[in-house]
């Protein structure tokens, strides 16, 4: 699978509307993951933290798989 980073407002709108899991990658390292809470021209908010749209990549992925029991 070759994930395509979210770039356009329409991409962020779809992720927000469908409640999809997003991974944040900064400097080739995983820095955060969760549901998209909002965005503007410069930043994206995931799990209450602000991430820069220019210095981070946002990739829609399946949520992590784990058992509760």
C-alpha cells in the first residue's frame, strides 16, 4: 500500500465527515494519530494538538488494531 498524504481541503473535509483515522508524520517519524478535529489554511488539529500543514504529512489509515479483553 502506498498511502497518499492529505493535501487539499476536500481531502480533509472527507476525513472529517467520515470520521477516518489520520496519522501525522513529521521529519519521517510518526508524531501523532487520531481523529481529525478541525483544520484551517495553516494547521490541522488532531487529539487536541495543532500540527502544521506545511511541515507535517497527514495520511488516512485504518485505526490501530488491538483487543480490549
